[in-house]
């Protein structure tokens, strides 16, 4: 009975995020390791004599589209430092928080769960030529501390993965 509250909050949050005028359309990508579990010599792949710790240590990776969704900034405006000439600000944080909902619910075809280390692309416009700004999900917070939890995602900018002009492919572009 106690989980009726977070289930109701999750259902309401989904409706708000999908229908909110400030929500971004987004794409979620997940890192996949391209190597097999053993190298040509028959042993486990190593790095500096040690085993691989995580997929971040890999040099052979590819990015796969997990699904489409909606992302709503999950925090109010915060004050930020002004530049010396007072003509611009530097932004107020190195990390941001988003509420993210897939287009399809988990369990439905096309539905997915957003995980740590996924890369979130905010689409700035419509169509295939829209610029895409990349953020990496570094943490998942529980907004309500009763299961099933209401998640909020902490993200960091990934400038190296931005796609400003999709008509001009780049060498390290996520495909």
C-alpha cells in the first residue's frame, strides 16, 4: 500500500515531463564494448598488466541508440558568477539534473531504462539536421525515498560528443 504513493508520483511525473512545454526531445545512447572476452593469445585483455576495470577503460567501443524520450530540467534557476565585463555569466553548475522519460514505457516495445553512463542527447530543434548537445548520466538520485523510487538524473556535459551539424559527419561521432 505504501508504494501506491511513489507509483502515483511516477505516473504523474511521466505525464508532466512528456507534456511540459520546456521538455526537450532526447536520444539515449549506451556504450557497448566491441572486443570479445579473450584476445588472440587466448587470455583476458589487459591494460598495463591489470584486468579491465570498466567499459571506460576500453579502446574498442561503439555507441548504440537505446531509445527516444523526453528530458525536463529538474532544478530551478540558480545564481551564477558574472564575467568580469558583466556581459555574460559562467553558468551555475558543472552538473545538471534532468527528469527523463522514454517515449514508450518500460516493458512496452521501444521502452528502456535509463542507466548510469548512458549518454543523453538533447535535440535543439526538429528534424535530422537539429544540433544535439551531449550529457553523460553520472548519478541517479531518489527524489522520493520509498520504492518504486522516483528517479532524477545527474548529468555532466560531454562537449566531446556534441553533434552541432549532423549533415557533416565527424570522426568520433556516435553512430
